[in-house]
C-alpha cells in the first residue's frame, strides 16, 4: 500500500533528522514522508533538504510563513492525493506519537476508512504531562464528543491514518479550522459522510526536544470553534 506520512514543522531542527531516520528505519514497504515546513527560522527545511540526498522518498513543501497546522495538513493531503498515495498519515515531528504503531495503523486501513491513534481507549494514555494539560486534552475530546454527537474517544488526537477515499470525498477547501480544532473537524466531517473508523491505543509521550505549541488559549479557542463546526455544512 502506497503510504505518505505528513509531518508539519515549525522550528523542529532538534527532532527532524531523528524522526525521519527512525521512520525509514522501520522498513515499511512503499512509505514516503512529506515535511510541510512553515519557514522555520531555525533551519528545519535545510536539514530536510540535506536528507533528500539520502532518501529519494522524502519530500518537502516550504511555505512562506507560519500559516498554521490545519492548512499544512490540507496542503499535504492535496499533495498526497495528486501523487496517488492510497493511505495518508498525520504525525508529529517530536516523537510524541509512537512510530512503532505505524505498521499496525497502516494494516488497519485495509479494514477501516480512517484510523485514530487514541490516547483515550483501553491501553492508551499520556506520559509526562502536567495535570492541566491532561484536563484540557481529555476534556476537549469529551466536549467535542458531546457537542458533535459522534462516538469518538480521542477527537483532538493528531496521529491519524486516512484512506484516500475519505480525503477525496471531504471537500478539503471547505475546512476552515487552522489549529488543533482541525483534528476535530476532519473526524467529524468523515463521520458525517458515513465513513468507518477504529481507535487503536497509543501512549502519547511529551516531546523529548523543543517547545510544545499547546496552550490554554489554543484549547479554549478550540472549544468555541467546535460549536461552529456543528453548524457548518
């Protein structure tokens, strides 16, 4: 199965080379990586470009500025569809998502339309998080489930696998979310279109290097925008 992993980046020079090498070391057949970099001032893009000499299935999109997580994934999805990838995966650059789960998630994509690497099903969890972040994250997913009426335990998670038929059916140009609420909107739209999903447990580990981009403001903004998603066609 021709698979593309999309990794958005902004100032990830401490992680990017390690994550790229680690993914390719898994020797997953027909795997490619796309880095979508928002003009990182720390030189993340230059590191990726140097690694392209080593990996011919490593791609990069360099954007003009810090344009946001949602738009980075939308651009990545469009790239993946245009290039004929059958499965497209969202993943962070900072090793928060366990890359050893990739083979399982790809295999599950043969049976389900999208796969969620879930912190909030049996066997899943988070590691090294302060209590306030645990509350914001778990509360955000419960809130989205209540407001949107879909039986998804980890609405806010960013480790997701999409079959191309889902991304072809969703009108990507209508996706308005451009932050962490993007994860909620994608899952909600997919379920409203009748696509199947499964949640497979993961242990989410806080980043080992670099600075987290999550904040209370972002979480509260996501809660407000979740209500708007409910009434968006």
